[in-house]
């Protein structure tokens, strides 16, 4: 499974680099999210955009409260940003999506940088069993 996830995250990062190379920094986050989804589609990598993530709190179901930007191959959560700098709250948001959705790997990609590799953070959530 680890090899598959590493291959998948490498393909996502390669797709993001292609989008960044074509569009450059400075656009709206939605432009990067949709362009990344398109690039993944062209590479035959399944991705869902703004996939609703239900949350339950003490018996109360809260539907469509959270929507990760992309869920790739039902395995990796991708949050796209277009900010001056990634902040701890962005990483916390990604980790929350992983925990609530039951995923273990996520990518936080900030497209508002000159060199995209400087805007990528990979997060792995370890579940204690």
C-alpha cells in the first residue's frame, strides 16, 4: 500500500507542477483546483472535487460541513491554496480532513509561489490501532 500511495502522491505532485508551469502563481485557488483536477483526469487518475465529508458530533449528523478540495483515487486528500505562505491552520485543516474522513495521506499545495516544490507539504496521519 505504501508504494501505491507514494506513486500516487508523486503523480499528483507532477500534475501540480504541470499546472503551475502552465498558469504561474497569482490566480484564484479555484483555478488551480479545477486545473489540477483536469490534469489528473488527463493522466487517467481519478479525482473528486469538493467531495462532501459528513461529520458526526454526539449523534448529530452534520452533512456537507467539510469539503476537501480533491480526493484522489479515494486515497489522497489534496488541499489547494493560493496564499502568501502556508500557515499552521492550513496543515491543521488537512489533518482534520484526514482524521474525519479516515484517510492517512494528504498534500497541501500552495500555488502562490515561484517554485512549486517550495509550496508543497505532505502529511501522513498515523492511526493508533
